[in-house]
């Protein structure tokens, strides 16, 4: 069960943070040749992601305290709606976030990276809350630990991608397809697994 939760956490982290690889690789490109760039980006990513996790956990605790248990499975509509919206945006051709604009004019400082990470994490919070509600407190802690370990992996991967533009292009090309598929599947799994509509 622990292995299953860890694998689910890894999959969820990858689905919700694949776009961060591109943004972070742009930060690495901006900070190329400057001392301490990797440390500043790593610290900023951890600060921003801690803010995202903190917000998701607070919303989860509030929902658990004030909502009856039978309502919880219906939170699966959040990732389902986000996935459908992302699919619609991709189909219309408007799903391409301008990653260059996110870092344009911004120096590679810890607070800058943290701010961009947190601002880019609205969809993460929307996805994490239903998952945390459906898995319970112990699994939520396990998810958070796995996520925090993977932040360092994400930064190292972004550093690798920053030096290999063809990889960045492939990620950017397929992210808009993978993201909606994972979110729609996650939303359906939460609805069905929680017994929504008597399923």
C-alpha cells in the first residue's frame, strides 16, 4: 500500500509539474554563468512549492472539518473540470502558456523563483485538494514527503533540460496532451472510488 501511494504521488507530481521543467530551465538559461544559480533556483522552488502544499493542506483540512463525508467524492469534479478545460484550450490552440513571459525581466533570485512557482501552481492546488480528501491524513503526509523529494529531482531535471533544448521542445509539445488526460482520469477515479452517484 505504501508503494502504491508513492507511485500515485510520483505520477500526480509529474502530471502537475511537467510545465515547471520548462519554466525552471528558462531560469537556468537566464542565470547561466552566475555563481549560486542552482542553489537559488532550488531554494525558490522549495519555497514556492511549500506554499502550494500549505494552501492545499489548509483547504483540505477546512473541507474535512465542515463538509459531510458523503460530499468528499464530488471534489473529483475539480480535476475533471480542470482537465476538460485544459483539453478544450489545447484543442482551440490556446493552451500554450507563454513560459518565456513568466520569467521575462525577472532576475534569478530566490523570491522571484518562489513567486513564479507559486503563481504557476493554482492548478496544483485544485488537483491536490480532492486527492488529499480522498486518501486521508496518513497518505496525505506520504504524498507531501514524496512531492518534496521530487522537487529536487525536478530542479535537476530542469538544469539538464536547460542544456539540451531538443528535450525541452519535446516536453513542451506533449505536455498539453498529457496534462488533460491525467486530470480527467484522476477526476473520474476520485468520483468512482469515492462512490459518487452510487457508483
